[in-house]
C-alpha cells in the first residue's frame, strides 16, 4: 500500500497532528490551474481548485494530503484537511515556501484565510541576494543550493505518457496522488533546506530587514488580487466598437492613398509604399532591412507616416487594452492583477519596484488621451463609493535632493530648504530657477540625468547641436553644482564596490564587465559576466538611477505595509492597484473612510526619515481616470490631523 493510501487508515490525531514546537511550517499546493502559464495564477477563477497540499516542518514532518485528484480513491476528506490547516497555519510560527503568494491564494479559496507568522518565501529571498540570476524557479534554486533538482522524473513520465508533452504539469491534478506525493513533498522539503542556507546570507549582507519587509507584503498582495478592481464593461464595449470602425475607415484611406494594401505592423509591407512615394526611411544596421519605428514615423513629415501611427495607435488601444485587458480579462466585471514585487521567472523588476501582469498596468500611458480613457474604465465598486488614489509627488527627485544634501554637496541644501518651506515645491521649476533655464529644458535634463542618459541623447531630445547642448549643460551644472558630483560619486562607488545600496538596504549589483576594442578607429564593446584584463565594470552610469529607483521602491513598499498593518485599509478598503508610485482603492463615502484616507496620507508621507518632506498627491472621483484633488463632487478635504482609531508607525530611519 502506498504512502497516501495508508493515510486513510491513520487515527485522527496521527493523520492531523499538532505542528506546535516543530519550527517553521512549509506549505505547497498542487492545483488545477489551466491558465497559469498564459494568464498567471488563477486562484480567483471559478474553474481552478486545490488537488492536494504538501506540509512540512523544520523538525522533519513531511506529508502530502490529496483532496481532489481525479478519480483517486486515496483522496482525503477536504473539509477535515482544510479544517486542520486552518488550525495549524493560523499560529505565529513562520511559514516557508516557494512562491507563497500562489499557495496563500489557493488556500484562501479553500477557506484557509487567516495564516499567521511571517511568510519566508525563498523566491523573494533570492532576488535580494542576486537580482541578475537566470532563473529563480525551485528547480534552479534546488540545484544551486542543494545539488539536486526537483523529484519529478516519475511524475513527468506519467504525465507525458498519459496527457502528452504540451505543458504536462497542468495535468498534475489528474495524476494519482501516489505518483504526485513524492514530488509534492519535495516542494516543501527543498524550500526548508534552501532557506536554511539563504538566511545567514541575508543577515551577512544586511538584507534581513528588507526581506522581512518584502515578506510582510504577501498578505496584502493576496488581498489585493482577491478583491480585484471593477471595470466599466459597457463603456469599454462601446469604445471598442467605435475604435474598430475608426481604424477600418482610416486603414482603408491609407491603402487608397498608397495605391496598395499596407500591413501597418510589417516593415516589409510599408517599405514598397514609401518607395513608391519617394519617402526615405532608415534600415536596421545588422540586417539592412527596412525599419519603421515610432520615433522615425513621428519625425517623418508625410501624411502616410501620420496615418500609420494613428492606425497602429487604434489597433494597440483596441486590441491590447480594451479587448485584452478589459473585455477578455475580466471575471464578473473585475480585473484581478498580478503584482510582482521582485524579479522572478515570470517578470518583475531588478530595481525592486512593482511590476504587474494580467494586465500590465505600467504600460497604460499616464498623461495621454488614450491613457485617460483607459483609466476611466477602472471604476469604484458602486455608486455609494469613491475611487481614491495616493501618488507620491516627484519622489525620485526628492530622493536625489536628499542624497546630495546628505553628502554635503554644494547647492543641494537650497533645494532641501525649498522643500521644507513648501512641500509642494516643483523640482523642475526649482532647478530652472537655479540654472536660468526654462522649465521644459530643465525637466528634460533632470530626467536624462536621473536615467543615466548621455550628452548625445539629451541633445537629441532638446533638438540641439552637440555644441549648443554642451553649452546648455554647462549652464545647468553651474547653477546646480551638486548634480555632477552626485553622479560621479555614485558611479565611482559602483565601480569600486560593485554595488549601490538603497535607502532601506536593497542592493543593485554591477557584476557585468565591459571590454572595449578598437579596430580601424571604431570601438566595439563586449559585455562579459566575468572580469578579464582590460575590462571595466559595465553600466555604472546607471548608478544614480539604481539608487533613486530602488529607494523609491523601498518607500512605496514600506508605506504599503504600514497602511496594511495600521488597520486603515479596513475602512478605506483593500487597495486595488499599485502602479509606479501610486496606490489606489475604492471605499464608501463615509466619515470613517475619510479619516482612513487622511491617515493613509500621513503614513505614506512619514514612513521614512528624509532630509526633505515626502508629499502625496491625493485624488478622488468616480474612476481612476477621474480622480482629482479635493473633488467638489465628493466633498472630501485633506486634513492635517491623523485619522481616528488607526495605528501609527515611527518613521524608518534612512540608510546613507
């Protein structure tokens, strides 16, 4: 008799033992989740379920509890299994796993909603230790840390034999639990052993507190995905139909004017039309094939180019956003985004900032008309609610000013004092005042410096010759004398130590090396993973950006944890989305909710201790796209006091 079959014959106290005193508890769910690879985790969908749960402890307990394997007589009573898990997982004992957000989501679906203890996710620990590795999957981590892979040979053989080679793991719920058990137990055994090796590394590198911060986000992210955000399906359908007609009409005109059929996304289809019209166009350097990128089309002074841009815009808006994001992406009128907090095999950013998928909210334009139309389709829960957003104002530039002043660089305190006297100070206007430039050029230079752009790119953006651009930059640096030394100090730090450390200790490592070679007066650069004679550390020009982007990520994550743990979200509603430096939600239009929104402002603006004040631009409205500060329609005004009944947090001290 196999291991799972014997489980049915155990007395209750042996089948469902107390795990108290056995150290951290590891958990892993085996599921039916058919859209996992294409759509991301699907525990919010009606056609998914848990087939079985593996449980392990640091003391050595290992067991797989099958509950819904197809036609499996060894399935256990699911009510008893999940009842036992509710009891054992609610304790303050830490939990261990790989991609725990996935397991927490599926356990929540089965009624295991109150999981206590800090969730130690090895796939959150690893990108803090190495944000550039090729894979963060359990298979790769097991091989690197333990010298063995996942125990799935027998399982894979069974799945391929019975269900084919296409995505065999999607059929794991159809395999007998006796075949799955060994594999599933490995999925709790390996994380326990891997974390035993990761923890001392996190502590030695000063990353433990940051890891705890990332860990404390997991319950909030689960709640955000579970809630989802309501979307206006009627409006999306109407706009989709209108844009379909507009696109067809314009595309027909484009073809008629060109005298031929044009596929607007295919360069080989566009080129003959441009040749016929005598319009020159660029080619790709390596292949010498025609290239019709957006930047070229926008500078091409011909109606055909403008029409191609517009047809592409309509096609992308209609297909990617309206159809893909909203009309085909909703479940019962709500979109359930996946928020990726760190680099992973499925996405995520090396900076530590959130990315999202299903849909990718970062790709929604912020200030364009299209972006406003899309955002207007993300709406409040009902007519008695308000949609709210909290957006950090120019956070990266405030961090830049903080760092420059913290280093004692000349001129930086003038910016700091401006912020202290008026927290709403516009960094670009202040730098324009200091440098004598107009705000527009000052903003372009500020942005370029923050993102490590070179002189040539800045000159192109400013539409200036190299000589005129260098003259403008000289004036800029004379007026803002802290900028150049700030850049150089951080670049030198990256070159010398191989890393930049953010406000809360996050590390951005510079482990690539650049080897320059000259031939016939031309330079070629090869990027290497290991240092060789003559090579220099690569990408160090991005050091300032690594510091500011990473620190902005730290602040947003600290603020989100503070909001969640203060209790403010209970009144203001579980936040719906986080995009860039923004947090959004929907809540009842009540006095209690107003107090909670005020308190969220306070928490976000005081979550860290900086030389400059942080400022949150707060807005409310009927939808994401209609949020306005002090919207008179809803009569909510900003208050300087703290909301009532919510827990305050002392500011997190800065790391210099």
